[in-house]
C-alpha cells in the first residue's frame, strides 16, 4: 500500500464553482478543481504525495489516516440543554425515540 492510500480523497461536482472540486480532508487545506473528474482525481493524488513529501522533509509526523477507517456507529454530540429539550419534545410528538428522531433528522439534512 502506498502512503497516499491512507488518505481519503473526495471529488465532488460544485454547482457554485461549475466544476469538480477535490479535497483531502485531514491532510491538506484547499484542494484542486477542474472540468474533468478523472484529471481532478489525478491532481488530487499528486497533491497527497506532495503533502506527504513535505511532512517527511520537515520531519513532521503525518496526520492520522482518514481512509479505510471502521466506524462504530456511535458518537457523542453536545447540543446544549435548550436544543436537547426541543429535540426530545419533537421526538415525542413524532412518537419516536430521541435516537431514532435525531438519526432521521441528520439523514434528511445531510441528504443520505
């Protein structure tokens, strides 16, 4: 496995920019863009290699890997007491558990 394979590369169409935008979450700020999805991905992969080389040349440890991670499906979220109360009330009105209600709201908001 190449070191670059440890880092997630995301290429998405941007209506705002009218092109593909590529990012490397957790490794580099900014990214690359272009009209051709495959070329954006290739440029993004080269950028990962450049960032890895910069870290190695400067003796700076690489950030934790972002690709190939396994997720438990659980995370803690601090929302404050007022929002917690509001979510609980809405979940009761929907006749759902707080967990189920929040999961549904998050899925709908993210568009999954």
